[in-house]
């Protein structure tokens, strides 16, 4: 159990800078554009910025979990459930036409995070710890974060 929490923490630590870049990009996006503002576009930018802040905060919370704590797995599952909710909410946003090319990445990121959360719950089930589920969960989590990085890259380029 400690091993998988430590692996996830290392992954989160190495990706917090990427998520931070994503937050900055969303902030920059809100300042871009022509002088006429499209309320739907501004709302999307604002919602994505809030999403980024939430993911960054949850990543820091995951990093702060003490793997030796008796409540480590419960804390991890709680943070992952909150992150899953954030990803679901992101996927539920109406994507403006200006960003329609990113839709597939958004939905994939949400699906991967949902799978990761579910697999982590399976890994820490009441029947004991299951390393194979934890390994699969970490892979799905990594896939979700890779999609998030790609979304940030897309916003940077557009």
C-alpha cells in the first residue's frame, strides 16, 4: 500500500509543474481574444481555470499524504474522488466552437480519471490491498494527466 501511494506522490510531484502551466495558460486565455467578449467563451475559460486550480490543489493534497498514516488510503481515495468529480464537471462543460478540437481530449481525460478512481477503490477494497488494481489505477491516472497536459498544450498553441 505504501509503495503505490509513494508512486502516485512521485508522479503528482513531477506533474504539478505541468498542471501549474495549464492554470497559467487558462489565465492567459482569459486575457486573449478580440475586444468583443463572448460570454460563453469567457465562462468556459473561467470554468477551466477553476478546474485547473482544483486539480492542482488536490495534487498537492495527495502529495501531502503520509504513506505511514493509518488513514492514508482513505485520504487518497477521498482526494481521488474529488479529482474525479472535478474531471467529470470539466467534461460536462459546453466547449465553445473555438476550442472544439480539444473535446476528445477532455472526454478521454475524464474517462481515464474515472477509471483510475474506480480502480483505486478496488485496490483498497475491504478484502485487502490488491497491487494489480493499484498498478492499473496508476496507469489510468497517468493517462488522465497526460490528456490534461495535451489540453494545456492545445490552449497554449491556440
